[in-house]
């Protein structure tokens, strides 16, 4: 999803739809200019925990400084073999995935295919000094995998913290060691834990700012696991999609990503950032992709940001997926080998996590002159197989909480909310979707029929313990998830949703080129909650990340914001919180989570 522009929409625009509204607002969400609402008119215009994280910050910053993606070290003795750091991911009760990249010589840069096959030894220890090795093995970095190494460290204890590292076994850099990472396994199937804390975040645009959010995540000692909900990179050429004050630091390669070498090069650049390296080294990540790891607003068969002269879309998508799987610590295989990015991870009796893939199988987004198509039962966001998988996982689960990582907002966001017989008449008269006009058809609102089927399945089982964790919108949301938005709260809910801001990618104030919390942004925020009463809190301006704590009684989310994303040393601050008790809706909360 991409924010594009924001401007006033004048009453002279044709095609205005009249409805009883009370306030003025204007904003932009993806491919829709938001709306100007006056006293009687609104216009929708289509557009064409025991160790300091500072240890990891220091080690990964040194690794990043030792070598750059496109400019190898001047002398071999200065060459940094592990200049892209280390990472872990997809924790299970007895294993965790470990990752690194080997720069086998100074000319071996990502995407170059110039690497020399290199064997590395990996070690896992229960002590930072590696005085006791609990698991070890070898892996081989190969050019056809962009010299990345992923290994499954098995035979580990459940819900236990470990340290890991890699070392070169052969070649001129034999004996060179990587930075040390810290990881944690998941709780066992019957292992009771009092609480779990996850960081979650999305939308990190290199050109739009620095990653102070990642730095703060790395420094915290209370985060068990990290969830990346998409847009780990952006595919745009330099300067096309920057921040409020244009390009902060330029992309490599400078052109739009099309080929496998392009995607590999961009990932390599991203992984030279010391704060991102520190965040990867601090805890295991669980990731999914959104559209910008491929191309803006991608679907099964194309993308808004893919033109015919850029070649076959599936060839491009396969290249994007291959690079993604090479550079991210995710336990899956390529689609050509029947691999699937969507998956479920268990965290004992307290929680399960289902990570969705909302780009690979989705139908093409609806056109603005055919908004009624969002109710077409043949259209899908998940694909039939993933829909059946998710439905079964949620309705058959016996854990306390079911977490769902969704790259786009599932909460209905409509103008206006249609109620009762009058609402039904209004929708039929103007040939509108049953639930109202979707503000952003690229998210779940554009696939209303499929979402309605999922919600009704959950309602039949009286499931209200689902917690949706979302990204993509570059803004912060806390919402009840209503079974029928036009009949909320009477119809009940099927869970709650917390959506996090972008790490750096453009949001409301960036589009407007105004300070954060300006009158336009705050007016839109107020209008959204007024028109959608199930939405309890909205922030359209700030950047940062979230921390969600899961306990037996409640889920609690903190929003942590960056003061100035254009400063690499920017402070961060706690902004607000929301809490939902078991089977109940969202309540705004006055205090942050206590320190660990």
C-alpha cells in the first residue's frame, strides 16, 4: 500500500454522494483520496531479558561499518566477512532458525554472484561467553543463494534463551567470527507461561528515514519475539517515494527492483543498517511480506507498480520471493517446491500465532467504478486453501488467545456506516457495497464477502479471543472487530485489532508536509472514530512500533513513537496504550507496560 497525495476536494467535483454527516476532513489512503465531509455532502474521488541489548548494538554496528554493500573494503585484512550481521527466526519449542550472510571476499557483494563457496560453523550456547555449547553444526554459503546461510538449530529446550554465532571454517578468512545473536525458543505445548511480549512493526523505507524504532527494540530487554508484518523493503527507484524532506539516504540499486539481482542488492543495503542488525540480533523474528517486497499493491497476476515493459509479473514475483527467503529467517521453501509463506506457530497454552500471506493468492483489487464488486463471492484475499487453513486453525484452537499477523487492516473502515432498513435502501439505490463505501479496497475491505464468511464462522463458534495484529496503513489503530459493522455493538465482535505505525514510510504529516498532529490529521482521526464507532483510537502521523503483551486475562498494546525519523539518534517515547480483556472489546489504557 502506498500513500500518494493529500489535497482539498472541492464541492464542484462531480459525482458527490449526499449523506448526513457533520464534519470536514480530507486525507489520502492508497488509491483513494479520502473524503471531504461537510454538513450534508461527502465526495469520494478515485485516483488513477538477562543481557543488555547494547552488546548487540555495538557488535552489529561494527559489522556494518566494516564493509558497505557496493564498495568493498580497500584491503583484504580490513574485510568484514559477516558485514550483514546475524538473525534468528520462526522459533519452535525445540528449535530455531539461524541466519547469516558470508561475504567471502571484498568483491562478493549481494546480487553479484561473485561469492566463493564457504563453509561456516554455527554454535548455540546457553551462556554469552559460549562456555557451554548446546548445539553446533556446519552450513555452506553458496553463490546461488546469494551467500546466505540458514540452518535449523535443533535439540533445544522450550522457552529458553540462547546465544549463537557463526565462524568461517575454510578459505582465506578461516577463523573469522560473526557478531553474537540472542534468540529464544517457544514454550512447549503444555508449558504454562505468565506472559509473552511481542514487538510488531512494518513499512521500513530506507530513503524516508533512519531506524530509531529498530534501535529501541534492540535495547529493550523485555521483548521475547518480533513480528514483521510486511514491507521490509521498498521496491521504488531512488527519489520516487521518500519522506517529508525527500531522500534521507539513497537506495541501491538506484532503479526500480525487477530482477533477482536487484532484490538481492536492496536487501543487502537494508541489512547494513546497524539498528536493523541490532534488532535482528536481539530476538527471533517472525515475518511475512506485504506488497513492496514485490511491487506496490500486488495481487495474483500483477501489481499497480508493474508495467508490461517490465517483463512477466510471475518471473518478477518469483525473483522477489527467492530473495526474500534468502535474506529473511523464515522456515519455508519456494512455491515451485510447494512452499507456503503462511504458517502457524505455537506458544504453549497461552497463544498461537497465524502469519498470513495476503499477496500471493489475492484477486485483483476492485476498480473504483465497480465498488459493488467487493461483495462478489468469487473474489478472494486469502485464496481458498489459505482460507480453509485459517478457518480451521482459529475454530479448532483450544489455546487462550489466537494471534493473527495480517499485513493489512481487517477492521471495517467505511463511509458512511449503513444502519438498518434505511442503510440497506441507500446501498441498493446507489449500487454500493452492503457494508458501506470502503476507503481502501487494497485491504480486507476490498474483499468483504470473504471477510464476512470468516467472521460468521468465528461467530458460530462464539470465538472472541482473536487478536489481529496489522501493518500496511502507516498509522496506528485500536479497534473492535465487529461481526456486522452496521449493527455494532449489538451484533457482537469476533476479536480486536491493533495496527502499528510505519517504521519510516510516508504517513499523514509527511504527505501534508506539516508537523505531526496538525489540524488536518487530527480532524481526519476524529472523523474516522465518529463514523466508525468500533474504531477506538487512530493516529495518522507518528512513526515507530508496538509492543503487545499477552497474559491469561488480557492483551495490552503500547505504541512507541520516534521523535524524529530523520535523525539516526532520535529519542523515542511511549504515546498511548489499549487493552482488551478476554472476550471483551478494546479499552484505551493510561499506562505503559511495566519494565521487565
